[in-house]
C-alpha cells in the first residue's frame, strides 16, 4: 500500500511545498493545504452528495416496495431495479466518487506525515541516515515502512540536535530553520501531546488540547451527518454496530493523536472542520425542490440521449437491465429445479449459471448493437 501514498504524495507534496514557501509557517501551511485539497475534492463530494440526495428522494417509493414484497425478495429486487431505471438513478453511483476520494487521501496523508520529503526536500539517503541516528538516540526502532517515521525523526531531533551533525545535506541547519516555523498559537506541531506538567504553560496546554479537539471536531461532524440523514429519512433503520463504530472513531482519533506529532492531530481538526462546512453547504444547496428539478433534468437527458443515439440507452441503464435480466434467468433456474425435482451438483449449477449470464449479456449486446465476446 505504500506505493499509493508515494504516487499521490508527489503532486500534493509540490502543492504543500509551494504553500509553505508562501506562508513560511507549517501550521498555516497545513490549514491552507487542507482547504485547497478539500476544494480539489469538491466535485467528487458534489457528485456523491447529489446521488445520495436523489436516492433519499426515492426512499418513500423504496419503502413501499419493501413493504409490498417483504415476503418475496426476488420480486422486491426486480421492482427496485425498475424504479432505479425509470428514475435514471444508479444505486452504486456514490461508490466511484468515494473510491476516488479515498485514493487521493493517501496522497494528502503522505504529505502531512512527511515534511522532510515534501517540504525540505531531503533525499531518501539523507532521511535514511537521519532515521538510523534517531533510532540510536531515541533507543527505538524507526522503520522506513512506518508512515510517521519522519515525524518521529523531527521529534527526536528537537531534543538532540547535536547528534545529527553527521547527516549530510546540511541536515541540522535546514531542520533547525524549519523548526523555527513549526509552531502555531504557541503549539509545537512536532511534539507529541501529553498531559501538561504545568497548566500555566499555554504551549503545553495547547499541545494537550490538539487531540481533544481532533476528536470533538470529528464527533460534531458525525453527529451532524447522522441527524441530517435521520431528518431526510425518518424511516431509516438504526444501524446498530455501525452507529457504535461511528461514535467510536472520534475516541480512537483522540487516542491516536496522543501517540503522534501534534501536526497530525492539527490536520485532523481542520479536515473535520472543512468537511463539516462543505457538507452543510451542499446539504443546503441540495434542497428537495432542487433535487426534484435535477431528477427531471436527468430524465430528459436520458430521453434525448436515446433519441440521438437511435434508442440506445446509457451505460448505467444497460447495467441495470443486465442485472434485471440476470435476475430473470435466476428466477427461471429456480423454476427448473421445482419442475425437475432433481438437484444439480455444484459444478453443474455453476456451469448453468454461467450459461444463463452469457445468454443475458448476448441479448443485451444484440439489443444495443454492441460487440459481444463470451470469453
């Protein structure tokens, strides 16, 4: 998985370097970097939230279908597919944007965790040498595979600057200069938060509060999301264990933020704040009236597409029809079992299922004039 961090960390790393060169403060750079990356991901969030809002608009009809066919899961799925197809809604439409967002976040985290690589621009060889010295001084093992290894180096360097003089590329001079800009609001973002020895020292108090606010900001965001979903869909069932996990995550954030440099918790705070703000704005934008207009526009768009392309349907419509066709074939298979009275072996059933699926795909290809390959 480390290659994912590195690939997406490179472009975001240049972005962070440019922001830091502009403001010359690591804390301010994290705030601006977080804001810019959230804006970069805004189109993805927009698409995800639009699809979620459209799905919420269908909830009353979906509830009727579930109630009408609660004893017939097969028919329930068929009716749901018909509804999605008629309304031009892809029930899996939020998955791809969510995957894109998750992948890009690998790069964001790589930048936050690796200031020596992305801001000071040390070579891998220099960082490896610093890691070896930090392990010896700190009497701990700092592995290259540990995403937080550079923050660990910085933390040990702060207390033992003279021990790093043997590292090349003017390591001590550059890191010392960087450390001068590593604090914000009197908080050293390279230090690991702990209970203050003196509550009158505002720097220590601020450092202690970073993990607390990291958890609180995430909790507020989670509560808002849950309340909004319940408001839009009162019949939404309680998610049980999922709810427990949602509220457990802020506590875990507090715990982990006490184990790593404060810069990480500082990033989590503003990530939650900006995510909360964007979600509130998008929820306000996607009113029921606007979503109804979007749904109508999508219907017209699908209709025009079919007219221009000689009745051909969109990829999503084809996918839904193929799923429906596969379900019909599965239904026929169940009927065969009942009439035959004999049970197929597992290998026979698998072969039969493959045959039915290929036949359904072939029919869809012939219907839309597409190429078909049964391999």
